[in-house]
């Protein structure tokens, strides 16, 4: 059950938070992209490990935009279509740094725990 | 900070929902077609490619729905569902609903009515241009020493042995106006009641005699015709024009423009209607109701002649000893209030010395500038205390109502804690539950608010009806005041919503399992129990206070009606007669009263009839200098005493016993020895022992 308030606390709904983080990182690494491009990039990187409804990308983009972590602009794409390009903002970069550190810390903890379990 | 940003984003989006929706549609469409093209390039058939693309993309409709919800605060459908669910619950608990709604309605209604009444009586300003700038001229002086002796108007005995008044003589007004450098124009007026003939029918009207510059401020234009102009007020007795109030125009002329040019008679003097005042204009005297007619002061010798004892000349316009005129001025830019007061005071002293004989030891009145934005503000003396008490009481009622609502909502919340825990356990979002409770509270508030609106509206109409009596039109009307209503409704409803939400927040915070367990075992939670108890205690304390207050009030009322006023108040009827002086000059008016007494006495059921100049307990008294026989009358030494002029059978009619001597009779005429009688108290205190006879001399 999605609920508006809890997403942003980033503690309970891990999966959604993860998608937001992935989208943010993608925009940070590749520069301005449109929705389709972001979906392709995530698909390429996830290597079929994650099955993603591509529509979810747009929900994620809306959430990020409401936080002013990304910005959007209409431009003409390479095959001459009107498309909305998303780019990361300064505030988004800061947030990305925070989230990345968070993620690494949690991943580290989980990794250690799992490693200990295997040992025991 | 974060939630504020989201809130702002939603707020912005709220105003561009449709546009955002269209853009999203386009974006999703593009995405789908790009995806389809990609699958086609990978070698799929177009139809298969489209299906695969849709599968990979996910549920577009749900996505749009979720976007809409995320962008706006809540979708209309969800809100409607919440409201319907809330309504069902309220219907299921009719007891709770009735108590809550009635509490709300009563609190809002009563408070709206009483606060509106207080506002109207004590805070309303005159409906004129920049009423705030108006200053009422008044004066004070030592009682018994001030040079002003003859007054027609309000005087006030102050606690420190001084008297205060706001009336001036016409010559003083004229001089003040001529010498005035510190205020914008000064204007004068006098409120009185007059006999009138309107459309061939005699009636008593309230009149305001006004100076020619009365209407000179750029105020609202007259409803019809013109207002009184300086030229109407230039020559005494000339200027037979009258401006009527909107109320009289509506009542007597059905708001017909043909009223202009018609003649109405005031004290038998025909005057031409030249204008109708705008609606809402109440004159300079009062904020509560408008005089019916406005006439130039120059008409005073004709329309209000000889109203004073001891004056032969019907005109007061040249009379320097009689003080009777109210004067209002406007503050002037660049002149401070203190400066203006000092300057006017100096002028007044000079004018008094120039126009009146000032014997040694007599005191010149000291001029004071008071607030004129509410006119004479006569209701202040009468109503400030009762209104203060009343507003305090209803304020407490408001507080009590808030406590009631709070307690009801808390109890209800506690009752529903289990339901909430179940819903949380089933995965309902916290915001969703809060929203549900909010919808319920607001629904309740809307019902209570509607009830309060009705109660306030009818209360405002009922109060003037309660104050009405059979021989006077009730002039008071309470305008329904939206600000006041918004305030009281806001406070009570806010309380309801806050306390309605508190349990929702508590439930949302608490652990689901805990909530289920606790209520299942029905173990009362300590913290909540304490809060409820405190509230109940507060309610009981407040109720006790109010009940005791009401009890005292009723006791006082009962005590007041049992007070011995010195005459029999039962089976007493009062008729007020004021014959026009032009038709009944001195002497003839006495004959008229005699004839009237005889006529009234023949009416079946009438036992006794008597004339009296001042009716006791009926809002009026007469005062005069007084000197007992054997003492020389000294204008500045002799004390002012209450006195009355009465008919033969006055004491019998009023049931006032004669302790010593005799009552008046037909033998007491103009040519017989002058006689009088006194009260026992006054007899004991005020009379030198050796002349305890019934005779006293009236000052010449």
C-alpha cells in the first residue's frame, strides 16, 4: 500500500526509495535525460535482476520533482519528438550524497550480518 | 521543511491540475510508442510489440490516478467517500450527533447574538464620513458652583462632587464656531421628540434640530432630494424645511419619490420635505437609531418653543442662560488634541464671561473634548456594565461548549481506537485515517455551524422583540455580524476538529498490535483517562460558575421587582401627552389636562387619573433651585432639588400616603396661596424645624 507520507521518511518503503535513488543517480551520472532514457538505463544496469514497471519511473520523477531534487524542461529529442528532459539540481546532488552514504552504510551492515550468519 | 516543500508543490499543482494531467498523458504516450518501436526493431510483430510494451510499462490508468493524488491534496472521489462514511457513522450514533450538534449550534448562536449586540451597542460608530475624527464638546464644573444653572440635556453627577454635561447655549456655540481655529468646522444639534402630523395623522416623532453646516461633511448623498443647507439655518423662524429619515420615508411614504415637496407639521408648524436621508444614517446623536425628522435649528422658536420653565421668549437662540445644544467638531490636521482642548477652553471661559453674569465665587465650566465618533453615546452609561457581565457570561458558555465538544470528540476517539487499529493493521495509511477523522469532524462542524447560523440569525431578531413595549416602536435592531459569527464558529469548530483529530494522530503513532491488544482487553489507558478527567472537572467547574451566576441574577431580578418604590406600581398605566404650545399656551394647557383627566376618568375600568410633569421610574426628572421660606433665594447658594408638578388626585392615584397635612385639591388654583408638599425624608433633612408647614416658595 503506497502512502504519501511515509515515502519521504525513507525508512519503511525501501523499494520505492531505492528506485528514487537509482533515478537520481542516473541523472547525476548521465546528465539530462527523458523518461524513456532513464528506463532504458536502469534496465541496462539491472540486467534483468529487477523487474520494473516502467511507468513507476514517472511516479518517481514526480516525487523527486516535488522535493526540488530534479528539474524538468521541454526539448526536442534526437528523433525530432517533443520530450520532457529531467536534470538533477544542486539540492538533488546534496541529497544524492546523503542517500548514497546512507545506502552504503546500511548495505555494509547487512553485508556484515549476512557474512557472520554464513560463518556461524 | 520537506513537507512544506511538498505542500507548496501541491498547492502550485492544484491550480494547474488539468494542464499537468495532459502533459503526463503525452509523456506516457511517447514512452509507450518508443517502447513499441524498440520491440518492433527487435523483430516483433507490431501488435505483439504494443502488447509487450504495455505489459512492461504497467497499469497506465492506475499510474495516472496516483499522479493525480500525489499532485493534489486529495481526490474528490476519496473525499466524497470519506464524507459519506462519516455521515453513516453520525447517523448510527444519533445521541452523540444530537448532543454535539446542539452544543455547537447553541454556543455559536448565543455568542453570535450577544457579541453582535455588544458590538452594536458599544463599538459601532456613526455612519458618517471619517467618524473617527469627530470630537464631542463637553464640560465639567463643581456641583452647586458652576455658573451654568439651567440645562436641558444630559448631566452627570461625577463621584468627586463635580457635574459633567455636553450641552451649551446657542450664543456660546455661535461664538465658539466663530472663534474656532483648532478644529475643523463645529456643528450643533439637539435631539428631542415632537408632535407631528404626517399625512393627516398625528404621531410622536423623534426630531433632530441641526445647524446649517451639519450636512457639510462629504458623507453619503441623500437618498432623495437635498439635505439641509446653511441658507436654511440663517434666519430664526425662516427655513421651513425638513429632511426625513429613510425609516420614516419607508413607513409613511412607501419609499415613494412623491414624498418630496409634501408638507408635514411639527408642533403645528408646516414644513416642506426637501430630502430623505440615506439608509443607515442615524444622525449625530446616536448610533442605534435615526431620528425621524431633521429640521434647521433656526426653526426652534416655532417647532420646539417654550420647552423650559421660566422662559417667556420661545426662542432659545439668543438665550445665554439656558444650555441645551450639543456641539461636535472634527479634529484638524496639525493640531494636537491637547492644544485644541486648551484653546477651546480659553475661548469658552471668555465667551461665558462675555455672555453671562458671573457672580463672585461662581465657577466657569471647564471644556473637555470627548470622543464624538459614537455621537452622544448615551447607551454607554446604561449598558457598559450589563453588557460586560453578559459578554463575560457568554464567553464562559463558549468555553464550556468548547470543553463539551472536546470531551465528546475524545470519548468518541477512544471508542474508535480499535477500529483504527484494525484499519491500520489492514494497511490503511496514517494520512488516510487522519483524513477520515477530519471529514467526520468537519461534517459535524458543518451541521453545528448551520444550526448556529440559524440560532444567531433568529436570536438577533428576537432580542429587540423582547425589549419592545406596547407604546414605543423598538428602534434597536441587531445586524447579523459575519465577523462575529466567523469568530465564534471558528473557535468552536477548531476545537472540535483538533480534538477530533487528536485520537487519530494518537492511533496513527501507536503500535497497531498494542492498540488491538489494549482495546481487546478493554484496559483503559492511563494517560487518556487523565486528560478526560481534567476536562470533565473543568466542565463541572464552569457549569457551577454559570449556574451560580444565573441564580444570583434571578435573585437580583426578584429582589428588584420587590423593591418598595414608594408608590403602588400595580394597575398603573402611563400616557404621555405633550400638546403643542402654539395651540395651548400657558394656562390653556392646564385646562386641557383637566379636561383630559375628566374624560379619562369616565372610561369604564379607570379608577383614578392624575397629571404629572415627571413620571416616576419612567426615565425623567425635573430639578430646580430651591429656597425654604424665610431664607433669601440666592441663585448660587440655593441647592438644586428634584421637583414635580402634579394634578389634584396625584397622591391618591399613585397610592402615596399623606403623613401630615393634606393633599392638593380643587381649591389650589393659580390665584390661591401657593402650596406644595414634600417627601418625608426630605422634610426631615432639608427643612428648618420652625417652618415645618406645607408652604414653600418657588424661586422667581
